C-alpha cells in the first residue's frame, strides 16, 4: 500500500487527527495495514503482547474466556478505535481475544516503537491518555452497575451504553449498528440469556426498544433513561 494511502487511513483514526505531515511520516515508518476476514482472530488471549491496533474499517469483538470456556464479551469496537487498551507501558500477554466480526482493515504498530513515538510527540501522548481515561470511566461505570443495580437495571444500562459505543442516531431513535444476540448481551453483564430475553420482550411491549427488518436494535434512549428513575 502506498504511503499516501496509509496516511489517509491513519488520519481518519481520532488519536492521529491533527498530526502534521512530519509527525505522520514518523508514524507511517512503524505502521502496517492488514486486512482481516470475518471470523478470524487478530490475537488470542494470553498471546505475547507486542502490538497495538487501530481500526480503519470493520468491527472487532473483544472477549475473555474463563477456564471452563465461558465467554464474557468486553466490547465490540468500531472504526476509529484502538485496542488493546491495557497494552501500553507494561509487558505481558494480550488480556483477551480479538475476533473480527465484520471484514476489517487494521493499522498495526509494534508497541515498543509506538511508545518511543509517544515520548517523541507529547501531544500524541495526551490524546492517548484521554482515550485511556475514557475507558477507565467506562469500566468504573460498569462496576458500579454491577454493585448498585439489579439485573433488570443492568440490562437497561447495557443498552444505554451500546447507544453510545455502537449506536447511531436515526429519526429520533438510536440504531445499534452491531447485531447482538440475547446470549451475547447476557455475556456482557454475566447473566442468563433467558433473563435478557424476558427483559427485552418487556421493553419491546413498552415500546422502548424494537428491531428493524435486518435485526438491528432501535432504542428510545430517553425512555430507557427514565425507566431507571
């Protein structure tokens, strides 16, 4: 791929926006672009942690498995996002699996080289810290949801969170741009598929959520927020 194409793709990733040409040149020197097909793995949990990825197109599911093989979905990442977030300034292994759920083009950067770049360009470090700070706030909110809310409220909070992380505002509602099964939603908060199914059906009857002809959730965010109070 031509350098100009790589620069164009990287300029569309939020953390790299507003870099000048010389700064982009330094990033391009250490970056590669790779295409991944749907259902393939970028890395597996406990693989050596040596790279960081930025999504140019497609979607990536991040999830963990326990010793029994049970899956817990952490998030489904979309274009513009980076992963893993736990990879910087530490040595070790990837903390989760990264599976492609929609054909994806990723920008791949060796962590050691990227850390040198952060030292050379402080503005880039500040942007990274902002991204990591947002993730910490999100994790705190998830922990509070588990401690302070019952399962019904946790499901509502999950749907609200998805309107922000995987949603797009369309005609007064939020369309969740990734198709999630009830089992996948359950795996995100550690409950059963049956519990999620009952709650989703109840929220449908109240017309707080629906699904379009392609199976994507449509969510009335204001109505759901009011349901918590």
